[in-house]
């Protein structure tokens, strides 16, 4: 944690140093063929700037989490991400998903979470050929329904094909089973669902966001990840040991970072800390 904050600062300094190097390079024609360390720092900085959240904005948003680990870190993050939140109605979720999950290659489409297919944004509905609103934290786990709150929190809601959504149902997440029809690379058995490799980390970080965001201090249950399957209607989802592995295997990519930023800027005004700081997964869930 300390190391991370220091690293973030160092990145910022490196970015500034990079600017200075460029300014000098204008006067002195380039001599070196290999990129210097400050150039690397600069590239890292512009990558995060592209996602719309600078190192300085990150330091500011998470300042109350600085230096904390374990339960203390979880408590600090809960406060940070629960402050000043705008909650959407279930109907508003449709329009939000059309923005947050927009296909970067086709702005009239959304990317479906489990199948990875690009589908027309306007093809939302209840037919098996359409997409609908998947609750990655299944809404029966804690029975929160679709009133404003966890049931409408876009951080864990994703467009999915209606048929694939019903195959996932309210199963916990774990490895194994048979491949899901219509969603290659996804597997399911009687009591669990395994998403495709490209979104394994996304699923893990969505579940852990829900765990931290909902602590039972509002009108809803305290949602907690655990290491079980067959959680049924308990306010738990498993398996945490597998979700931790998935978060490591599949770090946040541009699509996931962009949706976090769009939710922050345009819809809910809060962030998923595990997308900004995937290293916090291990800091909290030991
Ligand atoms: Ca991913
Ligand atoms: Ca919780």
C-alpha cells in the first residue's frame, strides 16, 4: 500500500521529468535510439490520462485510504465509494448500459459480457435473441430486487444475451462444467458458473466492489463474498479464492477502465476501487 502510493507519486514525477526531457530534445537533435526511463513513465501516465483519471485525481479520490490495509482499508473504501452516490432507477439502467458497455468499434452496439458478442444497443428486451440486464451479483443473493440500490448499481450490471443470462441464473462463480451454448469459453455445472477468460477479472472486481459498497448500513443486506457455492438466497457469493485468482489472471483493460470512468463521470459519481487499484484485492482478501 505505502509502496503503491509512493509508486504513484514516482509516476507523476517521472511524467514531469518526461516533459522536461522532451523540451530539451527539441533543442538537441535525438541521439539515443532506445527509450529512456522517463519516457516509460510518461507513457504510463498518458495511458491513465486516456482513461480520464489522472494519477493526481486518483490520489485525491483515495486519499482517506492511504496507508491502510485489511479491514481498515475496506472500511475506508466503503466510505469513499458510498459518498455522494447517484442511484439510478431500474429503467435508467438500460440507457446507462448503452453508454458504459458501448462497443469501441461500433458506437451503435454494446458488448455482451459472457458471449463477448457485439449486439445492437437497441436490441434490448426479453426475447432470447435480445440482451438484458445481468446482475453479476445475482439479486437473489441478499434479495435486493430492482429498487434503487444494489439492484440498479451499474458497477455490477452488464448487458448479456437473455438465454445466456438465464443459464447463469443465480449460480455462484467457480471453475468447471460444460461449455455454455451461445457463449464459448464459459462453463457451467449444477452449482457454479465460469465466465470466459477475458472477463474473469471483471467478474471478480464487480463482486468485490459489491462486497465493499454494501455493508448493511443502508436499507439493504451486507453483501459478502465467501468461499462457498450453493449460497442460495444468503447475501453471499463465492468462491472468493477463485475470484482472487481470476483478478490476477485478467487485470483491468481499457474497456473495463473506461466503463468505470463513464459510471463515475456520467451516472453514479463513484468508482470501483479494484479497477483503479487491482493490488487492493490482496490487501483486503488475504
Ligand atoms: Ca478483462
Ligand atoms: Ca459487505
